[in-house]
C-alpha cells in the first residue's frame, strides 16, 4: 500500500480526504472477497457509507492516477529504434 499512497501523493488535483478514502477503499478491495459496495463498507470497516460516497461523488482523474502509477513502477527507458535489414 505504500506504493499506492506514494502514487496518490503525486496526483496534485486530488484532495487529501479523497486520497484517504481511495486508500481505504483499495485496502478493502484487496482484503475482502466478493463485491464491496458503500453499503457494506460499514460491516467490514470503521468507515460509514455516507462519507465514502460523498468523497467519491466528485470526479477522480483516473487517467492521471494511472499515468503516475506507471511512471513510478516502470523505469524510464530510452526509446528503442528498430534497425532495418
């Protein structure tokens, strides 16, 4: 989860409460079998349905999140040039 938290820290347009909710939600998704919804979050964690739904009701830039994750995980390599025969 440290990697996910560091990736979330690099996404600048994501407010801190929304980062916390996303981290908590990812932990639950990785630990719990089956579908996890806002309604059953209160059964499996101390969080309640309304705060999670409120923070995730705003749009999340998943493209920027994915790009930040890829730049941290995949090392930067110079472009390869294919030689013709």
